[in-house]
């Protein structure tokens, strides 16, 4: 573009032209322009993708208006919940007359982008059709069955469905049509789930949803009672936990919130944070709340995803819960959230990367990953890792390898993990060995000391892997105990050579609960806790 402005008498073929001439400056500007364009393109790609893209746990949001779905939804979220379009009162304005347009649009949008869609909701004490109050119990029951059947047939590819919303705080006025309290105290909830199980796709996870169950111990206990009744009957597939600002940002310590959340994940059912928001006008205060609360929720082992309740100014149910202004500016909390999720369980290699003449027992080093408690390291002779020579988990961010073949090219990669999740493998790096061995004899194993690692996964069901290392030949005993200190089983009881070991613990015949595993090797003794959730 710059060349056409050169004078006609410019000496194009003159090799002796000065480097500070017009042509050189034009070329330099073109290169700079190209670099800027590439940088802008790369940044636009990064910031036009969902925050939790590639993560095992989704971060979703609600769609406020099914007739005008915002184009920037794709820039942030990868799970969809209709804010109001799926509520019975929004769909069936008058008896037998359904308005599915907005809900259909949201459902199709989610499927077209391969986002999990949650139907919200079937039974709730709010936003229900007014005509129900004029019907007797038998007629109400017929309408309930019709509603559940109709929606089940219409939205068969829903990933989730909130069958009963807020049973503790907002039971419906027509609950007697479903059996009322009954012998269990919650017969109406059980009946609602039985109907959903009958009329909805078996591929849709049936959820219950409630608020104030992690900030209020009493509500938490009542919620658990309902959940266990449903669980015992095989009717429930997951637990919805609302986390609005008045629950998580109302003065209750984060430790208390986590303790009550742990009680719900201890059921063994997956937990979904269904309605999260922080209503703070001050940007810095909202940011601080996100930084203290969101990781606690997202990193909880039993939590499988978080759905925020709105994100754009003037389109949220409370005035200051928004994350994007009406001028499309991102509030600091949203900027932090993207950075946090990008770093969460992502592994980045340091060395060796592309080097030659590495020792045959090289030390692999990588960056610490946010929230990781363990790393899985793979080394292979091919870039596809079709046959890994080394597949080991370590708690540190470095690993010295056993002696490898000389003058050979190897590939390695790392996956960051914690008790409830794992990131994807890092981009692979390669190195080529030389002839030398550093500090040890050939065919020996380098282990700095005795080490017992945290089992993975943890919590687990029904099996988990326990890894340990010993620096020299030792008699090793690895025993599982229950919470009363009684021996459950002995996994290892023999002499072993120096090296790293992995043992699988199968707890399929045990009940849910807290257990302990102890390693005794020579004079080294250590105990760690593991949690079985069924």
C-alpha cells in the first residue's frame, strides 16, 4: 500500500540505495503493520471465545430475551439457561395455549453451538399459570402431567432439567395435586420427579434447584433430606445450588459456604452452581468478591459447572450484577474471570524445549498451574504419544527421568490436576538426548526421597490411584483405614526397589465416607486422607 506513493524516479533496482531511504522505511512500516494486524487478530480470537472453552467444567449464563439473543454471548459463555422463557407461567398464558417461541429460539441456539441446554423449570411456586387456582386437584394433576409430557417431547436434547425449583422456600400452591407432604414429608417432590423420569428423555439429567442452602445450615439440612429421598429412589441426577449475592456476599464466611457445599457434594451427586451473581456497584468490590468466592465454587471437586445469572447492564435482575456495561466495556471482575479460567489447570513447559545433547536422565521443568495439586507427565518417542515410555504423576513441577536411550528424540507433555478436575495436556515439546548421564548410574531411578502423593481422583467412586516413591530398596507397607482407625485392607506389604509406584485402590464394596491411607517404608511414615463418594 505504501509503495504506490513512491516517486517515479525512485531507483528501484539500485542495490546501493541507503538503508534509511524511502523504500526501507516503507518496508519497515509494512512489517510493523502486518505484526500489529496479526497481534490484533490473535487477541480478537482469544477474547471472542467462551471463558471456559476447553475446560471440563462449563461457565454458562442465562439468555434474557429469546427473540433477541445477544451476539456477544459466544464471547463469554458455553452453557445456556433460559432466564424466564421456560417457566410454566411464561409459556402457557391461558389453559391449552402455549407460547414456545422464545424458548424454542434459545433451545435451538444452544444446540447449534453445542452448548449444554438446561430447561428451567417444570414445577415452582412462582411464575405459574393463573388458571391452575381455579381447578380442583384432579384437574391440576392432569395439567401438570400434560405440561411435563409436552415439554419433555419438545426439548429431548436438553442436557439438564430443573424438575422442582425451590421446594424448601417456594412450594407450589397445587402441591396437594402431586400428593402433598405425604408420609415422607416431600411426596409431592417425589411425584414430580417420577413424572419427569417417565416423560423426559433418559439422556436429560434431572435436577433439583434451591437457594440459601450453603449459607443457611438449616435449609441445607432440609435440602439434603429431599435429595436423599430422591436419590434412594433413583430419581435425581444432580443438585442445583443457587449462589446469588444475598447468599454468598451477605457476610457469611467463605469457609462456612464451603462447609455446607461439601455436605451437598458428599452425596456423590454432581453439583451445579445454577444462579451466581455479585450485586456490587463498585468495580473493585465486585472484583474482590469474585476473587474470593468464584474459585471456591469452581474448584470444589463435586461441582461440574457454574451458571451466572445475567451479564449485561440493564438486563440483569439486580442493578449491579452485570459484567458488561451498556457500552460493551468489561468490568474488572469479568476481565479477571477470563484470566483465572485461562490459567486454571493449564500447564506450560519450561525446559527442555527443542534442545539437543540433553543428558540421558534429563530434568523436566514446567510452570506452576493455578489450583493444581498434582501433574501427570508423559514422555514418548513419537509426537502422538501412542506408546508413552513414561506416564507418571508428581506433586512437584519438575521430574528427573530414568535413563533414556542415547542420541534419540523424545517428546513430553504435562497435564495439571486437582482433586476434582484435570486440564488438557500442554503443547508437547521435544528434546534429543546425547551420550551423558548426570549424577547417577545407568538404569537407576532418581528419587529425591520418600514421597506419598495425594490419591487421584479424590473424592472417587469406586476406584482411585495412590502413588508413592522410595529412594532406596525398602520394605513397604501401604494400608487403608476407616475413620475409626480400623484397618480396611493392605495394598502393599513387601520389599521394593527404589523407584516410583502406583497402586489402584478399589472401594466398590465399601460405603461412602472418609478413609485414610498410610505408607510405612523403613523409618518413613505418613498418612493422607481420601474420600469415597457413591
